[in-house]
C-alpha cells in the first residue's frame, strides 16, 4: 500500500499492485491549497464542508462514500461510524464520520474533523485495531494537540499521521504541528514524501509519528 498526502485532511491510498485508488476528504481551492486531481475508484467524505467534500475534482466516476455504514468495494472494506465535529454532540458544527478502511490487510482510520474530547466505547469498538491513524491536530475546528495525543493513545496505532494543521498557503486558522509533536514527546520528526507499507512491516512495531513533507 502507498499513502500520499495532498495537505489538510486529504489523502490518496493506492493498494499493492495499483489497481485500487481511494481519495479521502478532497478540498476545494478556496482554502488556499491546490486541490487534488486525477482518477479514483472510491472517494470518502467525512463531512459536508468545502475543505473536505470537493468530489467534483476527482475523475473516473468514483464510488462516493459520505455517510456511516459498511461498504465492500473492489476488495476494500470500509466502515463509517458517526462522530461529532465539536464537543456538544454536533450542536455547533454538526456530524463527522470516522472511517475505518481495510486494504491489503492493513487497517487505516481517518478521523475526519473529529471534535470530541475522546472516542466513545462504541466508536472504539467499531474502529477496532488500527495500523495507521490519520488524526487532526490543529485545533480551532477540531481537537487540539493535547487532545489528539490523548486520543492517539486511546487507539494505539502503529503509525500516527497528523493532519489538519497550519501549513504554507492554508487560509484556515489552525495551530501548527510542533505542539502535537511536543505532546507526543518527539524532538526530531521523520519527514516523508509518501508512505509505502506492507502488513508484515507493522508486526511488532511500536507507535510512531510520521510527518509528510509540505
């Protein structure tokens, strides 16, 4: 499996062999970044805000997943469970879907714009074991760095990929990444252009934070 990051909360997942492509939370140009382009088999949307729902940017008439439920598409197993964009059960910013994505026997969790203080027992049960966690850390509209660190430890994935934080060009007011790294006790960050992994690479691996190059 290969994971690429377009910035903000948008990722591209390509399975081993390259015959399945999934795009998560494509954004539009209004946020100041260059929107993702190209074809995909599946597009996943965590919630209906313009920095997460630019479906029209993706070609090839992908299958759209934008609601909780269970989906089996082209060898991918995807489970969406209901969450909240804020700490008041959606009263301020509405709902947000948490997705568990299983491809190549690897389990990825994308939290979307998660705003709860912590995951509920029901959400943790739905997510189950996680190999790769994509978690917002920039605060303002989601959990902040301190809360993200606590939730990452709730889940205990092998790899933690921070997202939804301040980066060059982004017009959304978010905190930067350094505070989250400090909360996780990391002085030196590992910068990557992409993540390429197989299930066997994760066996026995301790929790690690991986940061994409901007």
